[in-house]
C-alpha cells in the first residue's frame, strides 16, 4: 500500500476512535496502525497476529502484542473487554468472517472493520473486458497466490450487517490515496471502512 493511501486509511480509522480508549488490533501486521493510534489518539492498545515475524517487529517497536490465529476465535478475551476491536484489511482473508465478526462484537464495545471493495469499477471492468481475475494497485495478487479467500463488496457487507443485526454507526468510502468517496461508493470506492456496534 502506498504511504499516502495508508495514511488516509489510518486517519479514517483514527477518526472513529475516541482518545484514551482501549483498542484490540486484530491482524495487526507490523503494528503500524496500532502505533498511529497510540501516537494520535493516546490509546492503550494490544495487537494480535499469527506471523512470528510480524510479532517480533511489533515487539521491537515496544508494542503489546499476542501471537494468535484469528480463525480460532477470540476466546482469550473477555466480553466488552475493549472499547474498540479493529480488523483492518483482514476480513477477506479469514476462514469464517461471520464467526470473527460475532466475536469482535462480543469483545469490543464498538468495532472498526475495513476491507477492499471488490465492487470497485476498475475491478468489474477488468473482469468484464479481459475475462480475468483483476489485479490492481489495491489488489496486487494473481488468482493463484492471493490471500483473499472471501471476495466482498460494500453492498455485500451492508447486507451481512443487516442479517447479523449489527448497527452501522459510521461509514467512510475511500478511493486511491485515501480520498473520500461520497457518491456511488459501491462502484467508485476501492476500500471501505465501517464503525459498528452490536444490537443490545
């Protein structure tokens, strides 16, 4: 991801998070988002990632992290144990997105989820005119080596939230470089970010 695009995404997520809150960053990678939230929002955060290499990178930055497999759930975390549970660019790579969303709603008082929008117009046109699975700057993988196993559009996610009884508190659609997209987001946004809350 280009630095300016990442900055736009990080700022969008930070805009959903109240200063001084507790955050669980799931699939935290090298901890860049967690670092950003600590620096800009003074959060008390913890990261979770499966990769030992990513965990070591986070530890070298002084971050609190735990090595764990999101596909096995969040049973180690108490109900409403965090103000926010965050899943950034990871929903589409887990085995059971619905189960993980349920667990996030349980663990976080609020939930932030963002993912690439497979309804993005260039992706659609690529498939329509070339007849091949699309490769774009935001989706740089070939079909045979992609970590994305659940291809989801913005509209798919809206339906899923409705079916699961999850309230959408805020939504921001982004188009390349972190530019906000307010019109026809399902076709013109290459990434979407949601602030969610479970039904009481």
